[in-house]
C-alpha cells in the first residue's frame, strides 16, 4: 500500500525483475477495509509513517488486520533528524525543536512530499500494548 503512484511503479518493476508475486495497492495507509480482521501474519513499513499525519488511525487499522501476536515492523528517520540543518553555516546548526510537529514539504524527483514529524512519545503513546495482542 502506498500513496505514491511513482513508488508503486518502481515496486512493480523491482518485483518483475525478481520474478516476485506481490500485490501492490494505491491509497491511504489507513484504508485497509479490503483486508479481513485477523488475517495478516506480518505488517512492514519502511519510512512510510513519516508521510502519515494521523498515526493513530493507521495503527488501529493495522492492529485490526494483524493476527494475534503478529508483528508490525517499521522504520522511520530518527525523530531528531529534522532538528539539524545540514546545509547551515556553521555546520550542524539546530534549527527546529524536537517537539515541532509542523509538517515539512520538500521536492524530490519533481514531486512534492509532505513529511509529518513524530516524536518517540507519539509512536509509543498510540501503540495498543500487550493486552491487545501486540508484542
């Protein structure tokens, strides 16, 4: 699942090259209505949660579709990454507060992206916890 048609096209090319059979869908990461509850063995996300404003909604949907005890594996840039302005003079100048949640827009390959900042507490506080089936 990805909101970027370009990323999905890239994924299709890679899958074809590797002769891998995968299903790719274009849409909102929290729109998992096409999946039955308790039907997924593993959920994986590489850097996609940074493009999601409402992580709580995504985590609720992922929790709904994962089988009990199934893992959610994800990666994000370190929450402190955008504090530092690596283009600044002097180098490594702190330009943003760690708690500044204003979105950052940037251009990449002719496309505009919006990156939402999430602190460790943001990630931890929306996590359902062991009593609901997460490990």
